[in-house]
């Protein structure tokens, strides 16, 4: 499920943040936020991603340091989401 989930999350990020790229162009471990990051996402993008994740998966990400860590890369987000989904089934 991991690769499929990571691909889904990349597509969700692209759609939520209105970026002009494909999921294949985003690596699992690349930094998502900040001026050095390839996508250069910002705090508004983080909010949009959080809202899209809540809508798609039901996971609420509160504004916290943990959330910043979770959203730092697709790999971190996928790992957190998989753990959360496992506790729900």
C-alpha cells in the first residue's frame, strides 16, 4: 500500500496547492516546504494540504510542531497516515 499511498498523496498535494507538475516529479523524501524545497510550499499550502487530507482520509492535522514534521515530506506524511489508518481498522 505504501507506494500507492505515496502516489495518492503526491497527487493530493499537487491538486491542493495547484502546482504544475506530476506525482512522478516529487520524490518521497524531498523537503516540501521552504525556499530550498523544489515545490516551495508555504503555510497556506500546508493548510490546504491538511484540509485535503481531512476530506480524503478523515485525518485531522492540528497546527503544531508535530504537523510540521509530518508534512515535511511525502514519506513522513505517508508513514503517519498509514499508522493512523491502521489504528482505525
